[in-house]
C-alpha cells in the first residue's frame, strides 16, 4: 500500500522509541527493585580512610599498614577498624575460579580482615567469621555469601568443607548474608577471605561523628605518628563517609536516567507530532471527501486516532518480538530478567500508545474541524 | 425537494468583500434533473456547495426534503448528507489507497446499523449498475477517467440518496465517455426518480436535462 511508504518514518520512529524505552525501563526497573532488597550490611556508620604508601616496599608497607590499624583502633571515638580491599560503593571484589566436588564455578572474592563483618554489621547466617588464629592454618579460612552457598552447595551445608580457590585449598568457616556492591546492584555471589596484600584502605566504625574535625585531626595524628612521611591520606577530606559514596551514586544514576528519559520524551513527542501532522496534511482532500460522504467530526477524530493506534501496533510489534526473543535467550541478563523484561515491554508499549494518542489528538482534531469543500480541493 | 430562499454568500477578507451569490431563490422539485450553467466564477459551485450543506450561506434559508437545514449542527449536517445526498465531482475524488469496492462502500461506513456484508453486497449492486462489477479489486489509478467517474457515481448512489449533486461530472472526460456518464445519470433519474442537480459548462449535456438554470455574477438570470 502507498500509505505504508508514507508512514515508514513514523513506524521507524515508533520502533526506535520502543527499543530505547524498553532499555531505559528494563535496565532501571531491575535496579529499582534492587533498592528494595536488603543490602546485607549497614554502611551508615562506616567511614573510609584511604592511604597512599607511594613507593614503599611491600614488606615495609605491610608492617606500617598493621601499625596504622593498631593506632586507629586506639582512638576512643572509633569502635572498630577493618583493613580491607573491598569498599561498598567504591571498590568491589575480584572474580575467582572456585572448585568443589570437581565442579568449577566463578565467584567474587572479597579480600577483607577479621573485623570487616563487625564494621559493616554484616550478619552471619551460619558458622563464624574468620579470626587471626585461622591465619596460621594451611588452608585459607573463607566465609561464603548465602547466595553462593545456595548456588554451589544446594541443600548441603558447606561449613567445614574444603574448596579450591584458584587451586589453593580453603576451609569454609561461615556463611554470611547476601552482599551487594550498592543499593542498585544485583546480588554478588562470593566469598570473604583474609587479606593477602597490605591494606591501603580502612573502614572505621564510629557512631560519634558530631565533631568531625576533631576525629579527623586525631586520625591524621595517628597516621602521622607511625614515623614515616611517605604515607599520604588520599582524600581531600581525609575521611569520607561510605554514605556519601552511596548518595552520590544514587543521584548520578537518577539524574542520568531522568535526563535521558526527558530528552527521549521531548524528541519523540516533537518527532511523532510532526510526522503525524505532515501525514494528515497530505490527506486533507481525503478528509474533506469523508466529511462530504457523511463523516461527522467525531468519525474523523475516531478514524485518525484509531489509525494512530494501528500504526503504533505496527511500529512496536517488531520491537516487542525482538526483545521477547532476547529475553527468552537470556541475552539481557544480568541487566534485566524475564519478569522485569515483561513489565518493561508492557510499560513501554503502554507509554508509546499514550504518547501516540497525545501526539495524534491535536492534528486529528484539526482534521475533524476542516471545512470539507476547502479540504477537498487541497490535493 | 430543494427550496432556497434569499440565499446570499459573501466572502470577506480584511480588505475585500466578494459577493458570490446574491439573493438566490430556487425551487427544485422531487425527481427533477436540473442543469446549472454559467461562466466561470459566476457562483455555480458555491451554490452547489450550499445545496450540498458543505458551506453555509451568509444569509437566507435552505429547506430540503421538508426540513429546514440552515441551522443544523455539523453532526446533523453530516447525517443529513449521508442519508439524503450523493455527490459526483469533476475530478472524481476517489481515494487512491482504497480499492474500487472500498471507495464505493465509503458512504455506508458512516451509516449506523449496516454490517460489512451488507455494505459489500450493496457496493457490488451499485458497481453492477454502472457496469464496473469486474473492477472491484482494482485501484483508481488502474482505471480510465470514465471508469473512475462511474466508480464515483456508484459511490454516490450506494446510499440510495434522494438528491445527487454533480459538479461538472463530464468536465474531465472526452465526449464519448462524457456521453456514457450522462446517460448513466439520466437512467438513474428516470428509473430511480433521483433528483439531480448538475453544474456544467457543456450545453449539449445541459440540453438533456429537464431544466437549465443560468447564472451570471452570482445571480440567477433564467
């Protein structure tokens, strides 16, 4: 049909809009749902101190790292200090190959110390956290996250079992709650293991943060008192609340999503309105003829709004088929899954139908008000 | 059937006022075939638009089929046109994206209570009457001028209107085709008793009608 050619750009625009909206919604819905899932720990009372040991040799670095930890622990406002390589919202674990019963899988390794669970209030569901006395054993003591235990051990309890981590034997001593990088992140099946490298980051637990400056001064003093000028505090503000990272991340994500969404909405609204108006202007003679044949203004309005709905269906149908196929083949994991994908398809389609109706309404109303004899002669 | 009293049509712009029709009084009886003639710009088509309820007169009243139609709403005018009037145009005005049969069905789309099957049946009957039942699936651009005008006639008669308004229906056709179309309208007038008002420049065609009305400068002169 000739009209199909005429509507090609509109259909293309609808298709692209559907895909963009689906991605925008699909990728964010999963994140949004993650906000309502428990993080598995508390970051509100945790402070981050990050040091730069510059070119200090590894052995020396290790000694100073431990010394600074002890100094920090002696500050009375600080309840607990954890030397760590894993900081929520900032630095996450590394992927490692683990093996149990000849079955291999990948999981995130979280390099932390014995106080990590205490600083972040990370709950244990079974067993215990590793302690310094475990470090003397031939096997690495590890704590699995609940989701890793369920994934790799099914009904069996992993406590007391030996697994291989990068071909090193490791003894499972406990199972923690699930552990996610940030409020928007998916679950990260993984395991905690003791520090193997000198720490440069310290998580400090302190509820007494009323006098921030005083605490900062004490920390600077503690770091300075270890007897070397080589160690620098990396932040402009010497201490950063983990909470600050969390808020910054949330605002950035929300901001980006809103900007992309608003830009998309304005562009699509203008684009579709323009193309629809243009297409209707090319059909003035037809509108005039229909009115002469007995179509009432309501009939004309209904016809063009109906056509807009048919066009929307034709435009988004290929998109629906494509994304459904991608969801079935799990190509969009882990960004979205079948459940959120289906919701996103429904919401995107509904949104485009509403958008198209609002874009089509005014041009259709104008068409319905055309003088038939004038319109008839506008070929 | 059609009673026009004191009809006046004035087109106004900011600077110019043009009187297209001036004090027209006209009665057309039921079953009559009337031709309206006159030079270009004399108001023939304006009159036909007013009779077809496509344009409102500046002054005067129109009574059609014993009904005062001057002050009807757009919705009621549309309904009246759909039930009582059929239109034939010089340049056919068929919708190129629709097949012949879909074009013919068009007036019945806006009539309540007629099923798709009934529409199709009546469209086929109308096309049969104009001798185009073999062209139902064709598109307008696949037809000759004469055939297109016959499709337009089928479209005009599908709703069994009491009045057909034809604006230079043979104007774009050669003499043979024009003759054919004219004969078709004469046949409709004779057999169905349809009232036909035809605007034409062609005196030969006009002579075949029962009455010729002449217009000049927006006024009826005979």
